[in-house]
């Protein structure tokens, strides 16, 4: 079975330009000296007589050109990304509706309400709480519920009589 991608041997061959970039790259490499010419050429012989270095050394000029090419490629890539980002963001911003007056208005928060003397306010609240715990007061306008001091409430809960004087008198009256 024959592969469909391959042409049969009797098919006419078309001229292909696929090798042109490879040929151009080889010529450029040969011209810049990255690839040495074939041995036995006059350029190689004259060059060996003029210079005194090992054949395995790297040439500084070629290395510098390669580094400059890499730096240029990096800069070109960064520039392309920034340009693409600018184009994409510009299209996104253009697609958004315009901002309303409420969205563009400056927000100014109110000034802070600081306490001039916080310790005096704390003392006043403590005094108010102590007054509630140690004083009598009505809890409603009809005067049906009252508040009593906490000491008296604890005494009542412990089973002591409501009035100390009235509790002492019946004992004296019962003894004669």
C-alpha cells in the first residue's frame, strides 16, 4: 500500500522552493565565517599563515554578533508584546460604556470623629452602670416594674426577709 502523501514515481515533478531558505542560510553562514570553508581552499591557507591561534578557539567578533542578535530578538519580542497589549487593551476600553458622573465623582470621607477625652467617657459609663446596679428605679411608665440594687436582690435570693426591722419585731413579741 502506498502512502497518500507520496507521489507515484511516474508523476511529473514540480519545482520546489522549499530548499531556498536552507541554501541562503548556508551561504550566510559560510560568508560570515561561522562555517569554515572546505579544506584546501586558498582562503584557509592564507588565514592559517596570518594568525597564530588554536583552531578550537571561539572568535570574539562572531560571539559578539550572536549576542547582539539575541538581544535584538529579545527587544523585538518585548516591543511586539507591548504593542499587542496596547492594541488589545485599546479595543477593550473602546468596548466599555462611558463612566457615569457618579462613578467619576471624587469620594471625600467625613473627618474622623475622635473622642477628645476617652477616659472621661469611660468613667462616665462606669458611673452610670454602677448607678443602675446600686439604685432604685421604675422600669416602665406605669410604675408596675421596678429595679432594685443588686445587693438587695442577692439578699432576697438568699432567703433573707424584705425588711430587717419587721422581721426582728415578731420574735420579740412571741417571746413574752
